[in-house]
């Protein structure tokens, strides 16, 4: 084991000496019979997942499995095994190297429960959409069953559930602060983020005979160690309270700036000691070198579980130490042991992204599912993931915590090849590519103008409070990609299903024109999230004026193309920092602009998100924290959450009673009436009759009943943090509302 994690890793397609790639299996085996057909007596690695097995790069286990297969390893898959006993975990035998465990493309708790903590009735990642095929906290349960099946077996955990629970985290469903997933699942190693690079190194070293628990120098990994352990004697430990930075954003350092030395003659004449100042670039280099042997100790689990300010501080520190170019190792005590986090993984290069997506994939569900309807597969089977990562920094979203802020893009050639593969291999393709996107539609190849500035940056967002002057917002490569994709033989239509980052798009009218003219099929999804500065500042989202700028461009270019097209804006109810007045103002804006949201779900606090920290602590981790630091308004009471959802669906008669009560209490009776300037009508005769005693009459569902659908995450790049509101702008003669969904 090295004492310092490597900052210059080997390419993931580089095989160890003497290892040859394995010929790809038609599907990775899920049974002994399939292993026998392949001539295997055992699997080197067995992957356990809460999703069904679809051999497609948008599904994490397929991508991981094929990548390991390309390393010459025999990989089996246990998809949605029966977790009630260990028997199902024995079906492929004991793995020669280790079990790799994940909850699947989504966190199991978000997959299983609505924002109101009610069990969901379906599961998009299960054949037939059947609910209940995975346990709560799947990573923990699956890991326990693997150990029961084969005591002493090595276990690696990863995926979004483990990634977002790598340190002590607030758990919305139990309303407690829980320990790191490492403590619960007792895994030998945890991989966080998009972990291809770490995965390949772990597998290669395991195949060479090294134990997983001894691999402590790999970026993007976490592990348990004795309290106070350090890789070597030259490591320095810093208390996190000494390294926190103010909430304001300082100007970027110029790495080329030179500091003048004090004139030597002047120093001698005044009897002072001469101090020689190093050039700033040299000082930055020295600090970066020192960071390689520095670990930051954040407050212990036992401290953050009881102290909201320390919890918020730990969360803030974790996010500040998220840039692979300058992040330091972190450590958090859990009882007598420490959870040690190495710095984040180095992002994949374009050739490496092309390699991962260019591996063999059957591009269909496993044959054992026959022709079963799998909702997640139906959504993405004709779409292409062109990039990963997000530098938006939205506090309610977990993409940044999982995928990082640096955009990793595929080449045009790789993307066009996948379009041809869809045309040639995917059953049912009729010429419509349903998305060229990822976490967002239009961050493809957008990056910092200067790699040196990027590697030293500690901003939480590249676009808030405004677009950074160092960010290259050129959309020309994406425009060229769209044009090339439209020219692929057999492709009749390409629509963009991923959400468009409208503040970036507004910087490129050429992109908006290309989008409106060729790639919108009536409706386009975007996410202003709110109209009011209070909640927007807690979300780190731009003001509504930016949305208006984009809307004008979109309407103009849609009309120029001779198309009637409408925006579907998404909004969040009950987000931290939101007041009743904020929601009222949003409702008035919706009515003024003729938007009628057709489905609503309130903010869901997900592990590790900054907004979840606000929800749990009532503090703002976007600024430096102290005992007297800014308090954040939190919407936790069930009635108030229902009210906030009702404001978004102001046009639904079922919501009028609660809205009337709220408007009266807020002193806004002036908004109750029949004119266009009123938000809702007065109580109707039918409503009054419903209040009268009617024997054993039974009432219907209450206002603001939450939608039970949830987003489908694409590969490791989904945004599982929240399901938001879909709203359609009413045409001149409003049609019946259609269901709108947001794919992240």
C-alpha cells in the first residue's frame, strides 16, 4: 500500500501484464445453468443489485459487470435476490474474489417511499413494475446476507445508496442521524461516486492476491480503520473547524501572478529581516503537495448526532472538499473506529468514457424476464447518455455529491456508434431517439476555461449566484452533435428528454434555435424550481428573470420554426427556506402565466444533500457556520406541506378549502373571488352541501394527494433526490392536463 493516493492514475482500459480480455458473454450469468454453458466452475466476482438485470450502460450493474469482464474476470449477477434468507445468495456459489453490492440505480428508500413516507405501489426497475422486490436499506441487508451465506467472504459496496451514506448522514425516513453505511454493512471497502477507476484498481489488486481491507490508497474509496490511524508518519491531521472558509466566494487566484520581493537594500536600511515571497504559482504547488499528506477530521458521529451546528459544519466541509484537484482525505470517528474517506476519483477522460460505453452490451433485459414490461427500460431504451456530472450545485440534488462537478463527455463518434447500436440491436426501434442527454441536457463539453483554475476552485456551483467568468458556455459541439445524429441513417426524429439548464442555454441563442427547431416534440422540460429569492437562494438556483429570458428565446425560435411549443416548468413545494408567502407568490405567478401544474410532490430530504442539512439542522451550510449563524425556515408540519403543494395546484377544486383558510389567515381575502385577478373562487354551494351531515357518506381523498411516481435515474447519473412538479403552459384553448415527468 502506498502512503499517498495517486493523482495520475492509469487508464481504465489498461490491463495488467499477462491478462487478456475475456470474450463477452451474451448476458452475464444469473444462474448455475448459465455458468455451465459458459464453462465456468465459479465466478470471480458476484454483483448483487436491487434492480432487475438489463444489459445496457444506463444500468449500473451492467456497466460495472461488463467493465470487470473486460478485465478478464468472470462476473455473475444476483438481481433482486430474495433477501429473507441467505439461500438465494448461494445460487452462484462463493465468489473467488468478492461480492459487489449495490441498491441499484436508485437509493432503496427513495425507490420504496413517497415524499410523505408512504409506501409506493410500484417499482420502475422491476419486471411488471411490481413493488416489494428489494428491502429497505438494501446495501445493508444484502451485505449481511452475503456474510451469512459465506462467512469471511470479502464485500465491496458501491452505487448511489452507499455513496450518499459514506459518512454520518441524516435519514429522513427514520428522522435520525445514522452512522456511515460502512458501519452497518461491515463491508471491507466502499466505492463512492462514479467508481470505474477505483473498481478496476480494486479488482486488479484483488486478483493479484491483495485483501480488500488492505487497499487504503485508492481514490474514491472509504474504509474503516482504528481511531487515529494514518497511512504514514508524515501525515498531518487538521481539525475541520480550522479550515472552514467564509460563505462569500473569493475571486479566483491567478496562477500566473507574481509577487514582488521587498527591495533588499530597503530591508537592510530599515533593520528588518528580508523575507522572500515565492511566486503565487509556486505557493499553490507547495500547498497542493502538502494536501496529499493531510487529512481533515470532521466532527464525530457521536457529536453530529446531537449537535445540529456540528452536523451542518461537517456537511459544509464535505462539500468544500469535493474537487478532485484539491480535495484532501477526510476522517470521521464512529465509536472506537474511524471512517476514512480518500479524495474523490479523478474524472474519466473522453477516451475512457468512450471505452466504458463502447463495451459489449446486449442492450436488452435478461431473457429470464421474457416480455415483461419494465418501466425504467421503456423510458431509456432509445436514449443515449452523452455525459455525466453537474456543476449546477443545486442543494436539493445529489448528483454533484455522487458524480462530481466536472463534466465528463463522450466523443461524437462514440455517441453516434451507440445510436447505430440502438437502431441495429434494440427491439422495437422505429427511428425515434428519445434523448441525447444525461443529468442535464446541455452541459456537454462545458468546462472551466483554465485547468489550473479548475483544479484550485472551491466554489459549490459554477453558475450560482451567476455564471462564473471562467466557465466556457460554448454549445457549438453539442449543436454539431445534434446535426450529426439527425443524419444517421434510420433516425427519423431526436427529442431531448433530459432537463435543459436554461441559464446556460440562454447564453447560446444558436443552441435554443437548434433545440426549438428540431428537438422538441410539443413540450420542453426545464426547472426554475421557484420564483422567489428566499427559496431560490437556498436552492442555489438563478432568479426567475433568467427563466423569462430563456422563455422569450424559446417562444421566438419556436414561432420562427412554425411550431406551437410549450415549456413544462418544474417547481418544488416545501423546500427549506420557503414561507407560505413565497408559495402564494409562486401560485400567483403560475396563474398570471397560465401554468397549471398537473402533479405535485414536496421536497424529499435525501442523504448528504445540502438542502437536507438545512432541513435537519435549520442552519444554512452555504455560509460559514456558528452558534448564531443564519436560521433557515423549514416546512415540516404535514398540514403546511399539504398547503404548499396545494398552492402549486391552485386550480384543483380539491385544494380550494385549504387555500381559502390559508388566504384568510394571511389577510389575503382579496384573492378569493371570480375575477381573473383572484386566485381561487369563493365557497360554492356544492362545497357547502358537502359539509352538511349526510348519514354515513364517506369523503374522498384530501387535498394535495401526492403522486406516487418517481424519477428514473439514468445509470449512475440519475437525480434520485426529489420528484418535482410538472406544469404545462396552457395553450390558447387549454386542453386536458397530461402527465409530465422529469428525467434527470
